[in-house]
C-alpha cells in the first residue's frame, strides 16, 4: 500500500568525541538532493570540538545526554524527533546525495516500519567496491534467516509512530547492540524491516583498529543481542566468522594502509580504535 501524504524526516546523530568525523557527516547531509526536515546531534559528554563543529551548521539542533552510551543518546534524539520518519546514522557516516530521497521512497510503502542498507568502508582498501562483502552478508541474512533481524546504526530509519509504541520496551544492557535490539523488537511485534541494497552509506572501518580483546568483546555483543531474546538465527555464526576474518586480514596492515590513505583519499581516517558503543 502506498502512502499518499508527503513524509517528513528527522536525522538523529549520536556523538561522543567525533571531531575528526562530524564535519564530513554534516557536509554530506547538507548536499542531499532532498533535504531532511530536521537534523539532531546528541552530545554524549564530548570533551573535544564535536559540539563546536555542530554549532557551525545553522539547521542542526544540538541536544545533551549525560547518561553515557549510544542507546541513551539515540533514545534522546528519537524522543525529540518530530518527523514521520526517524533516520539514525553515526557521526562518522557519510551519506551519498540521494540517501534521504531513497529513505523516504522506502516508506511510501505503508507496510514498511523500518529500513536499512549496506555500507561501504571509505577508509578501508577498495572503498568503491568493498560494500559488496557487506551487502552479501546482509542480503543472505535477510533472505534466508528471518529470525536474525537487523538494523545498522550507521544506515537505518524507522517510522516514528512505531518507535514510540516500542520505546519503553527496548533493552539498555551495556553488553548488547542497541540497533540489533531495536530490530528484534520490531521483528517480535511483526513490524516489517526492509533491506534495500540501494540504500548505501559510507562508514568508517576503524573497528579494525581495536585490540584483539576489544574486538572479540564487540563481536560477542552480536550473539548476546539475539540470545537475550531467545533468538538463535542461523546467520549469526557465519557473520561473526566473516567479521573476524576481516579483522585478521586487515588489522596487521592498518598502519601501512592509513599512511597511504591520507595521500590518495579525501575522507577522514584515524589509527585510533573505535569506542564500545555503550561505554565512554
């Protein structure tokens, strides 16, 4: 069923010490062929220039969330959003110019409660092509493992009406992924999540800078997110294996790659490890 009225869209961006990435993210929003109606940056206790950067954009609303963790920052933004669609990206996301247009088009189908897509890792090798690996894993999961629902925090959107109905039921544990938890709640309430290959965004691959211990803990959060809801989707283990294989292949070469990256690519990069999404 098609939606007949024009849809409005808010973009929510949780941010904690993202001065290196936020400008590129907000610049990509400013270049959208269809402008979002609202852009909200949630400062989650940043001590760098993250918020000073956000203040240079006239149409960006800045909120504060003192409770540390992406779950709490995202929830603050989602609760404040006023539009029909709430899009969620990360502060290191870089959107192609037609991203907002594609999101709104997905929600013209009134049966769609949420949408998500693949990402290309712009600071990893072969940035124009490495999204195929990400897309393949997500497509196979979406098509053949329906009890492994997912949304990707770097590239997702939900209907505000549906989110408000579920917001008090969401889990805030620090050892699970809040975007996966949201997808599970949508799935368990028979709300349709669409996977759209064309809904591509750019994300940082800095997770591969993690220490081995931190990376293993991050990966384990995926399995716990489903286990907490008594879901044991067939796609979890192959996906975790492929993530781990990527770490084994990329991590030893990351310093050499970043040394070359600054000479050949315009996008930001860092050798710093990515923070656990629920920690400071």
